[in-house]
C-alpha cells in the first residue's frame, strides 16, 4: 500500500489490526504505548513520533519502505541563448 498521507497510514494500521483480529488495547500493550495513541494514530488525529509508528508497524508485521517519488512533471527545457541569438542573426 502506498502511504502519502496520515490518513493512508491510519487506514493501513487499522486494516491490518482488524485483519489479524487484534484489539487496540492488545496492540497498545504489545507496542508499549497507550491505547489512546493507537486510537489517535488510526483516526489521523495526531502526528505520532516515528518511534511509535515503527513500533506499531513491527507489532503488526508491517514494514516501512522509503523510495523517491516518481517524477510527475517533465524536466524543464533549457535554452542556449547564444545559439538562439546566432540563429536570429543569420536570418
């Protein structure tokens, strides 16, 4: 699953937790955090620390992968002004 927003992460955590039939309380206990932290993470109500996120992902058997974003724009075209002026002068 691609995660590009907190809501994506929340959905991934909530979905995986439910898939393995684990309660928020059990996940919190295993990850060593408060149940409220799991609830806030799953509802995108907070910006959790990376350590909390990594601990929760670990307990859910998920991994975090970071990769460069695919280029969505065409690279800017460069113009050689000297060549453009030379071409204009030849006309």
